[in-house]
């Protein structure tokens, strides 16, 4: 069967590890979802270039996306990229609007 390897940003590893815990709790079979943490050059780059990884999907910076595309192209491996500064922001009714504007501008 198909498996997935999730290599989150080093800034979001805890959220993804919690996803792994939830998957175990709901009965996802061992080995279906594999989570690897670490920095991109040490953990992500070997994934993109590994011959047993059949497809790479990446969300992040344009510069990193270019490197992944070049690496995967050497093996004619399909790649899905979502690149650039997409920074969603949810604003609730009780928000400090000035703070929300500040964070929205910071995220751009």
C-alpha cells in the first residue's frame, strides 16, 4: 500500500507530531504515516533525492522549492509546489484590529 512521509518545517514540528499521535489513537496502521523532523538540508533534502520516494509535495519558500524541483528532476520525480508568502490570518470579532493589521503586514 501507499505510505506518506511528512517532514514539517522545524517551526511546526510539534503540531505534526501531535497529528501522528492522533493518527495512532484512531487506529491508522503503523507505517502508513511517517513523520521525520529536522532541518531542511539534513532531513528534507535526503527525502527529495531518495530513490524510494516516488513524489514530493512541498509548501514553503520559492528558493527551497527551486532546490527541491532541481533535485527531484534528476530522478524525473513528480513534484507539487505551493510557493510564496501565503500567510492566512483568521480575525475574530473580539480582535484588537490594530494588532491584527500589524500581524497581517508582518506575514506578507
